């Protein structure tokens, strides 16, 4: 008897995975618009904002579709966070290269993001590390902060950069706090696994 569609194994070429690959493909497009604009805050900067916004929307959309339609795959589990980090990481680096964002902020966030990703792979043999309650808040704050930084409103709305910096500081604080939380959970998971073994 054929199982209902919702219980059939998810394939690589399903809608959530296609959206994830589309998001990855948008990263070089976003980079090109940002680099071509060269902090002039002209039309190309608006195209960069659009590419960033579309990519972030697909991040939310593919997760919703995957969970609702039971289309979660191993590829999606790996590719989805990588796509997110490629997008936010490129935005952070580009903003710092253009002199619009302090390098220390970019370094702190990137070290935390890629460090925790590596940590997850290291401790996977001991078990799945549960998500931090502040993970969603961290993502929201980073996205809002980057969106504010990317908006070419420097000349027409002088207060935007100050607001963007304030939100980014909050994002850094939550990013560091959740990073520490993940390290603690990883150590506990490892200790529990060794005791059980």
C-alpha cells in the first residue's frame, strides 16, 4: 500500500531545497550590487537591499514549507544554515569593507556563527544539541540591524545609522550570549554521553 504523500521520503529537488539553493545563488548577486554601488547609496544599493530582503524571506518560507509538508531533508539541514551564514556574513564583511560597520562587530559575529556551526559538527556524535531559546531573537536582531545598515537613507534620514548601530549592538550581545549558551550545552552533552558510555 502506497503511503500518503506527507510520509514519503523527501527528495533533494523539493521546494524548500530549491528555495535554499536560490538563496545561495542570490549571495553573489547581492555582493555584486553592493560592490558596484561602492557606498554611493544609489540605485544599485536599492537592488542590493532587494536581493537581501528576498533572500531573507526565502529563509523563512523554506522552513515553513519544509515543516508543513514534511519535506525536511539532510541536505536542507546542512545547506539552510550555510546559506544564512553566507548571506549575513557577506553583508557584514561588505559593510565593514565599505567603512560603514566597525570591523570588531563583523569579527565577533562571524567567529561566533562559524564557531558554533563547527561545534555542532564536533558534538554530533554525542547527540543533537538543542537550539538556544535566544536563537530566533539573535536572527531577528541581526536581520533588522543589517537591513537598516543596508538601506541607502544616510542622506535623507540621518538618524537611521544611529538606530542601526544600536540594534546591531543588541544583536552582538544576544549573539555572544547564545554562543556561550551553545558551548555550555555542548560540554554538558559531551559529559553526559561519556558518563552513559
